């Protein structure tokens, strides 16, 4: 199960993982109120959908397909700009490299305080099934598509592995040093990675990705993005969390219906879907 950035940052904040102040809004008026309440000279107006690449995406009118706005994330320096971008974003279809041409309608926006960025990094935690451990990946090439970095400059991706019960702190420090972090930034990175790994174990996460994680001008660490997904197979242990954070409007209706009926169904392109009872049959069906 995927959740929105603003929800992921709420979980981060509860665990002491550093994030900027922000307000989740669903109307233009709420966006203007958020600008006033945050009391900063610069905010980021961020489209909230269950897909990456929002900053490089494009907004289209769902009624006629006309181009509305380039980019789903914008910097605003006045109430007028907050109002303008919010009006352009709400209710329109955001198409990114991950949504495909069908895109997703934006019903939520996150208004976040501006940040003095000295450098952007990439950070992610996921499951490495071959190693039977958690894989923590980090790179100095934050803000870029990690697939592009992996293809063109794989040496710029540093990796460490954790098995359950291992000490996280010492490995996190080594990872931070490989990124060139030092002083307060290195200490905050170690603390953040430790808390993120704890969150991964304790909340049955499937992936946690931050792109970018930033070092600020005063040598602090801030998670400027947050993408979190949970293992559906552990849903029986997280019913409260699921009911609180699940946004069914971001999911495919036929997959929701199948899930409610206890069926394993995956919608594919066009009018085709895969209804199966196991991974082997799924692969055989796809081969056919």
C-alpha cells in the first residue's frame, strides 16, 4: 500500500526524522491559509499523488486534455503565487513518467516551508531478498532519477545491508562518510537512517525512498521528500494504519473490488487484467 508524501512526513515527524513544516490542503482557500500560518517567505506547492516524478510531470485538463501547467511541484514566494499554482493543480490530471499517459487527478496538495539547500542526496531503504536483509542505498546525485544514475554512473551509488538485530549506527556513519557528510550533518544522517530502519521493521514497510534528502546551508539534514509503501501481506497487523492512511481514490477500482472479494487481480494495459492464485500461474499466464 502506498501513501502520500504528506502522510509519510507525518510518520517521519512522529519518529523525530527531520522534515520541513508543512500543511496538507484540499482547497485553494486552505492553501492560502497554510501560506499565512507557515509564516515563511517561500513555500513549495506540491501535488500529492501516488507516483514519483511529480516535479517533472505535466498537468492537463481532464475534460478536454489541454495543457494546464508544466510541473507538479512549484516554488511560491507570495500568496498570489500560492493561489495561482493551487488553482492550476487542483482537479487536473498530473502525468508523470510513473503514471503513464492516463495520469492521476490531483485532489491533495502539500504546502511546505522553503529550505536553504546546500546539496541534494538520494536515500532509500528496501528489501534485498537475495541477501535476506535490508538494503540502504544513498547517492550524492539526489534530485535525479535513480535509474539514470544507476545506468550512467553506478559508482555514485553507495550501499549497505542490515540484518534484523544488527547495529545500525556504525554502518550508517560509514554510509554518511561515503557521501562526504561531516560534523552535525553526519550525526543527523546517522540518527535519521537509524530511525528510518526502525520504522521499516516496525511498520512492515516495503520501501522508503527520499529524493531528495538535503544538507542545508547550516549543515543540517532534512528529508525534503518522502515516499513510503507498506507490505500488503502484513495488512492484518496494520489495520488501523491502513484505515487511517489508505486513499482509495489513488487505486484502481477493479483492483479494490477484487481485493474486497479476496481475489488476486492485477490490471494491465487496455482491457486486460491478470486474475491468478499464485506467482507461478501469474508468470505462465503472462507468458501466454
